[in-house]
């Protein structure tokens, strides 16, 4: 084989490797680190060494006396009085408290190689770094999106691919695909059940707790599904947003803002026109992460210090009742809350009427999510076939030329 042929083959092989690298990077999801979580009066914090501690209800009364629940923890997925889910530093999803709820022991992971996870009342969503979404737990309200409701305790089951963000709330689930499509499944209040993922919006990049979703231009919207309506409504809340946790929002300049006065959770019918609702008010500077609770919130600053922030009187004109943050630790784990990038131009307020059920108990398999996954798979397969055929053709041609020259 001549040197020219060898160089061409090397070039082709490098092209193939680059092709696979681009495909992998396009579907990659950055591993998340959420170092704090709050449930009622109970507080959960990851220390710098990876120890997960908690205090509050049914636990020590202060951080100084907090119990160590687990070690080697990278991110707190969810915590309540029934179960605590975490991602360890090996990126395995584990149930620490109440592990019998998910038919596992604390020593056995629910799923490995997990980048992001969320937990509802009785179900969880686990997103791998390659964008594959797994679901597990209860499915009585269609919250797993498996096409039906049942009373079975489901182990992790693959549901979607090409996912970049997820959120689980009570008995429903949301996901954002890598083209900006926003999906929903499960049950919201008295609305009918969606047993499979259904498209409800487009042009979004990340989901947050409190029924929030972020658009491509980093405008924060609140999602609502009004009763007897055939579509979700998206209420714009604030622009230039980096992160949100219920009624607390971090903007891109790392300032922390409160959205309401003395109401820990923003109500589902929140709007700028609603009486006694304040416009957003700046609370702190240099904030990198916040976890909002009903009575207190945990804030991490850019200098890595962690603070306990009382929710009462967050927004007040009376200086005597001004909130006073309390420092917990000097060095907390660095939050990882990256926003994935998408490169398609979509309208976040596009009309998705008729996608939701209005007069039936359940909604049949929706084609939007399945079509996107199928098209992605077909596109990748076709591209791979083209690359392989091209390599085979070039190799055959060069060998034929080399054989002719030798004769």
C-alpha cells in the first residue's frame, strides 16, 4: 500500500472518529451537583468531603448536631419523610432513606451512570449522560409515561432518548428534548391522565422545580394546565435567568430574587396582574445556588459559603423585619447546574392546542416523542451507513489502483 493511500485511510478514520465524537457531544448531558435540599422542616446538605447530613423534623435540631446519612454523595435528588434519593460520586442513583419504597437496599444502586435525576411523590426520573431517560417507581397516574396506568412497582425502564432536562412533580413528569421540545405526561390536579409523553411547547432548554421552564433566550416561564383546557399556558416571569427554585430565582449576574411576599411556593395561577403579588425583588448578590423550602431556604454564594435564609419577610419595606441570613459553613460543594445548549430556533409560546386530553380518562400513545426518537435513530443510522460505504469505496478504489500500478 502506498504512502498516499495510507494517509487517505488515516484521514478517513479520523473523520469517522470525529463524526462519533460530534454525535456523542450533541447528546451529552453534564453531570449535575445539587448540594442542598429541603423538605418541610427537614434540611439536607452535602459537605465538602461528600458526607450527606440532615437536621430538623425527626432529626437533630441544628446543623451543628446534624446526622450523617451517607458518604461519597455528589448530588441530592430529592428528600422527603419517605425516601431520600442521591447520586453518589460514582454517578450511581441510590435510595438512602425509605429504600423499600423502590424495592432496593441502600447498598444496591437503582441505576448507574446517572447525570441528572428527579423524584415525584412515588416515582423518579433518571437521565444518563448520553441523554437516555429512565423512569421507575409507581405508575398509578401515568407518571412513568409507559402508555398505561398500573399498580406495579417499576424498576428503571428506558423511556426516551435525546433528553437534556427533566423534572418530576407529584404525579406528573416533564422533559426537554435536545431540539427544545417540551414534553409532559402523568396527571395534574383534576385534569385527565396523560399516560404517554405529549408535546406541550417548544424552544425550551431547562426545567426547574415550581413548574418553571427556561426558554432558549433564558426567559423563565411558569407552566399551568387550566382545568378543562386543551393546552398548557406559559406565563413569563423574569428574563436573564440562570436557575430557579420555587419562588427564588438566580439571574445570570448571580443576583438572587424573590418572587412573592411571605408565600413560600408561587401558586399555580401566579401572574403579574394578581392582586397583592409583588414584582420580583433582589435579595442577595454573588449567589451560585439556592434550594427553596417552605420556611427557610439554603443559599450558596460564589465564595462557596452556605447560608440559611428565612422565607418570612423576604420582601418588606420595614427594616426592622428584614430577613437575616445565617451562615452554615464556609466551604460547600460547588454546584453544577449547567444549562444545555440547543441550536434550533423555536417559539416558546407556540400553540399546542389539542395535544392534551379534555374529555377522556387517559391519552393514547403520543407520536411526538416517539417520532423524534425514531427520526434521531434513523438519521444516525443513515449517517453511519454513508460513512462505512464511503470508507469501503475509497479502500476498494485505492487497492484497485495500487494493484494496477504493480502490474
